[in-house]
C-alpha cells in the first residue's frame, strides 16, 4: 500500500500536477465563462436641479367665459431636459407647440351672469316719536332693555344665515299662531335692530295683505308693494322698495289688497321675486311680517321660500295646541324658532335691562 502522505494532491505546483477541473478548463476553454471583474466603487451620478420659473407680475389671468370647444391637438414630442450640474444656471427647455394654456386655479376669475339688485330712490322719514309712544325701539336713542333683548334674538338668526350662506337662510319669516300676539311688534323691532349691524342692510316686507300694519307702525305713506309685483310680471320688486332715513333699513309695502293672495304666493312668480331680492346680495336680510298662521294661509305659503322662521307666542295668551298647529303649518321651513313675548315674570326677580342699568 502507498502511504497517504505520498498520494499527490491536485493542483500542487511543486509536483507539476493539476486537478481534473483545471485540466478540463485547459482542454475545453472554460476560462471565457469567468464573470467580469466588479469595480470597487461605482461612479456617482450628477445631481439634477429643479428649474426655477419666474412669474411675470404684469401677466393677466386667463378667463374662460364660454365652454371651450374640443380642438384637435398634435401629439406632443418628448423633450429630454438637460442635466443640471450643481451651481449651473437653469437651461430653458423648448415647450411643445399647440398645447392649451392652463392657468392656476387661484388665477381663474368667475363672473356671475347677473348684477345684484341695488335699492335706491326716494327716502322717507320714520316717525321716531310714534315708535317711542308704541314702546318700540327708537333709532338713534340710548340703549334700552328692549333693544338689548332683540340684540340677543338677532344674533342667533344672523349666525345661522352666515353659517349656511344661502339666499334662503337670509330670508326670515315672523309669524304668530293667532292675532294679538305681537308678530308685527317683533318683526319691526327685529328689523330696526338688524339695521344697526355694520355692512348689513335689511328689507322689511309687509306680507300681511289682509291687515297690513308695517307702514302705519313706521309712519310711512301707503304705496304699491309686494302683492302688486306678484300680480304684474312687468313690475320689478326693487322699484317698489321704499327707502328710510334709518341707515340700512328698507321697506316693501304689502300693496293693494286682493282676494287671491294665497294663489299668487303659490305661483312661480313668488320664487322669481324673492330670488331677485336676495341673489347677489350676501349682506341683505329679508324679514317677512306675515298674518297669523291659524287665521290666514299666506304664512304657510311663504314658509316654503324662507330658511328661518320665528314663531311669536304671547306668554299669557298663546296655548300649547295653537303653537303645535301653527308649527305644523310652517313645516315647509327647515328651521323654526319660538320667541316668547310679553313676559312679566322672572324667576330671579330681576329683569335683563335693570341689571345693566338700561332705561325702560
């Protein structure tokens, strides 16, 4: 036997022998299958800088007034942007031709198709002495308890109108279940209080066609008004609005009496008139003094065109059944509030005005 130490190992150069793999590689040429040598460090790619485009200050925004027609556009050519090295100036890139110009959203100007209705014409003087004798708010007089109470009422109505931001939310209906509960008293005082708001104008509409009382309460002369505009499509409502010497207060009279007031209110002409009075005027509040809900139908018809309604109840007179029935008739309005009038009892023994030292 041969000693294991004398057995030749493959690939020992000192013995002049090679392994079977080495001899096969030499015979068949396996050296060409060896992988290419890998570099120790890959070359870094140059960084790309974003191109800075300056906006001309005198450039006019693009305004699209009519729907654009479809225009065939040639296929855009692919343009490779040159690589920007650090510190190099931006190189302009040629833009494809025949592409539509698109302006940023902030530069688009949308124009409405109508002009807001502006009230004007002759102004009439409000009888302030008559308001004082009736126990109502007197414009320009010192702050009273009554004014402070209606400030609280108007603040809630204005907050909802501004929150919703719709034309209907700026239309407020003032109604009562039965006669003698103070709905005209509340509507006139609410209008006088809202007229004190900055950058706000109030239109008080007398919608009690059977027994109008807004003009006599304010001491204004009788004029054509709301019903005349509904009956005659050629009349514009802003031409019938009366101005007053109270800043921000306008009045639309009830107009000539008719036996078909409910039918006129139920026509499409009502929507046209009210939209003309409110659209395009976000700072205009329209208050409707309507007849009692349980005595006449105009209140229920107008409730479909307003966003807020104030149901006036007299504390010592109005019953629960009357309130429930009136509420059902005004259900066309999505937001109905209850205003309790003629309260003579306070659990704390003090009144709102006397606490602040306001006059009666």
